[in-house]
C-alpha cells in the first residue's frame, strides 16, 4: 500500500510540475481537443436535422403548388367553370365596349385583357333567341288586329329555331375564322391570331346591340325598322372589324379585305334574318273559288239582264 501511494504521489507531482511549467499550452490543447470537437458534433447533428426538415417542407410546398397549377381536363366541369368566373362590372364594361366601337380601341386588349368569358356570350345569345321568338309572335298578334283574315297560333318552335341559328353562328363562324387565321399564321409569321375563346367572346358580345333593336322592330314603320337595322349592323360589324384589323393587317391587303368583307356579309345575313317580315307577307293570299253553273249571283242595282 505504501509503495502504491508513493507511486501515485510521484505521478501527481510530475503532472503538477508539467502543468506549472506550461499552463497555457496544456489548457489550449485541452480546449482544442474537447470543446471544438463537441461543438462540431452538435453543429453537424443539428444542422443535418434542420436541413432535412427544410428539404421536406420545400418538397411539400412544391407538390402543393403543382397540384394547384394542374388544370383539369377539358371534358370536366371544372375546366369550363373558370370561363364563367366574371362579375357584373366586367360584363357591363364589355357590353359598353361592344356598343361603342372606335378605331384604335381593341376590344380584346382593352376589355378582355386575356380573360375571355363565356358567361356574357351565352346569356346574350339566349336572350336574343328568346326576344326573337317573343317579338315574332307579337308581330303576328298585331297583324291579326289589323287584318282579321290573318290566323294567329302560338309558334313556340321559333325559340328553338332562333336558338340553334344564333348559337351555331356564334360558335361555327369564330371557329372557321380562328382556323383560317391559324393557317395564315403558318404562311405569314407576323400574323398572330386570337385564341378561339377570345374570338367567340368578341362575336358573342357583338350581338348585344340586336336585342334592343329587335324590340324596337315592333314599331310597324318600315323605314324606321330598316334604319334601326342598319344602325345596329354598323355598330356590331364595326366592333368586329376594329378588333380583327390589328391581326389581319399584317397579311396581304387582298386577304385582309376579303376576310373582313366576309365577316361583314355574314353578320349582315344574320341581321336580315332577325328582321321581322312585313305585314303584307303575313296575310294569306286570296284564293279564287269557282261556283257551280246553276248558282245565280244576286244582281246589283242597275244591272241589266239579257
């Protein structure tokens, strides 16, 4: 025991002497070996877990944004729901733009602003078809009051005929126009057509002016009816021409002139088809009836018999 105690005392004394001779070096080496290693180990462990959490959150956020940006298919209801997402002020602004066309004022750029809708064109076409059917029946009623020989019966099929005609016009004509401009874009690179929905939207809003015109056509004055029809056709066609001109002006002058002339002529045919028939065309023609030979007609006063 005494030998062991003496050995331990000598070792402790040697360590004390060494520590007394170089206190800074011993302290520095101890701190350099223990403290930095501990800090490095903590930093690596905590940084690794924190980075992993950040990467997980970033991946979740990216997946969420991708799900939000993913567009539904065109066969789903959600795809078309965005085209009906407009408020009343936007619809009224686009109606005013179609009623007041002026050169240099592009309907697509100033009113649609890359957000075409189907809400306005759909209800404008439906309202126009309904007004055409109602005014057509009212025209027959007014004609019967003036001429009892005209037989009136409700003609409900006019709603169907007017609706099919107007909706086909608003969808098929823009489709043909859009396809032609897409073809011309391949021929001449500077020709940039509007999208199909933008073209449908322009045609739909251009028909709004015919709704009050058809109502005013109930006034049985032929020259006034033609004047109102020409005015409505001029406003509606001008809205189309001023909107299409920035697109077709980059093409050849012949193609641009023929295209705009075709657009105006088709619009004029629609306007003439909406106009009610004159009253003389509503009265049934007089039919001559033959009487038997043995029937004697009453003699008028002053007539002489042979």
